[in-house]
């Protein structure tokens, strides 16, 4: 049997990680500025994280949600306190796509509507309704396209206002900062407009914080820059630092009913141990503030580099929009300077998504390498 061919692969096998460094099978070190799609939030093999999971594994790795699990309650309490969202309830699942799927289902249960409003360049996952709400027709199968989803431009208040006149719109789903879209951000005024319009029309506002959450933006959640409160907040990626876990924060307007939502693996003992370790490290090492500080440092240094049109995003969720396609720049960074960076749906935009404890010396290492690559690239174009 062979693997189904899903991704184009670099010829690199990673065998070890520590902090923001990873090593291949030949012993070559790489600076990880991508974190496996924004997953590595507290660094590879953080000792507290490793110990937490090992200790739990020695006790009980898994049992279903048919019994009490105090780790879930501890996670909800800790998450509420650190995020400033203590008034919400927590539903635990396994991934970002699953979180969005359940959030959209909750919205429809609540107001009995069925149409979804989503944003251009948005990405919400690869399950049925989540992928239908994603602005990429090439990954939407005919069975997914049967869902009623309307895509409107990001930050276009007029288009949003017109779309919300449809009384069958159950929810607006929007990323705190667009991930695959290249770190484009909704403006504070656009989020405030959506909040007001959703209140007036009985529409549910869902903030997808799967990439932009857990401190990456320099706030715990990126929407917090705007001062609004969404009805539902979805999370995953950095939540488990590599251990699969996702979640939905659910506001008090929703009534819980047994059987409405469910999961076999969601909120299992090992996943909760991993997620608690992440929150404990974030708090102890002050990583939300550190993400803002290091992000501001990088942004200032990179904004003036020749060939860079603009630096998008917030904190350590960064998009470098170049004047040229970025594929060759990324390859030079990887193979000549041993640095992992990310691509996006915009062929000119590189994504930078390192762990939140990226050091300034490591940031300087990237700045130097990026300037060198851009100098060579712009000299030949």
C-alpha cells in the first residue's frame, strides 16, 4: 500500500525539534518560522509540555465523554481566565474544521436558518460545511457545494449590509486574521459593523480564531483588538502545540441540550493535558505580550526591505507581501539558509508563523537571511 498523494513534499525528513529549531535526518538544523501551519505555539519539545503529557499517559490516556473528566473543567477555567472570555462555555473537539462545523451547526440550531455568509479569501477547513464556507472552489466538491453559502469581500460594509438583509442567513463566519488568505485582517470598524448588523438581524457572529488565536496576534484572540464579543469563537492549532485538539467558545445566548453536539475523541485526557500545558507555559512565560513585542520588532525591520510591498497581520501572525511571486524566495530561505516559512493563497505573500517564544536573536537571523535573499532576487529581476 502507498500513501495517497496529498501534498507536494520537500525532500526533508524532520526527526527532532527544540524550541524554534528542528533537525532533519542528516543532523541539519532549521529555524522553524512556520510551526507546521501555526500549530507550534510554545516551541517544540517544551519540557513542561512533554512532562505533562508523559505524566498523564502514565495515568490514563483515554476514556470517552460518558464519564467525568476534571481535566476538561480545569482547561475551561484556565482558558476563560487567560483569554478574558470566562462568560463563555467550552465545547471540545479534535480540529479547527470540526470546531467550525459545530459552530455553524449551533448557529442553525439557534435561529433555525440555513444560509451562511463568509468572506473572500477565507479558509475554514475541509469538512463539509467548513469547506463550503471556504473561498476556494478547487477544494469544494459538488456534495459540499449544496450548502447555501454566500462569499462577500473582506471589509466591505455595504456588501455585508446587503447580504444580511436576507432573513435566512444563520451566521457570519470570519477569521480574526486570515491564515491561508495571507494574513489579511478585518478592520476594527468592519468587525464592529458586523456585530451591530448581526444583533439587528438575529444573525450569529462566528470568529474563526483557529490560526489567529492563542496569543499569536499579540492579544489572546485577534478580534479583541476591535472590542467586540462574538457569539461563537472557534480554536485549534496552537491550542495543543501539536497534539490534536479544537474547541468552540459558546456565549450564553445558546441553550445546551444533551445530544445536540457530541464527540468520541474530543477533550480526551491526553489532549486536555497538552492544552493545559500550553496555557500554563503561555502564562508563565508571558507569551502573549512576547508575541506582540517580537512581532513589532520583525515588522519594523522587514517593512523597509527592498521588494516588500507591505507587512500584513498582527503579532507573530505575519504576511510578507512581495512585489514578485514568493515561491523562489521561500526555496532559497529553506535550502540556502535552512528556514521554514509558509505560503498562502496569494502567490506573492509569505507567511511567518513561528512559536510565540521566538527569540530576538532568531528574529535577527531571519531578518538577515531574508534581506540577503531579497537583495539577490531583486537584483536579477
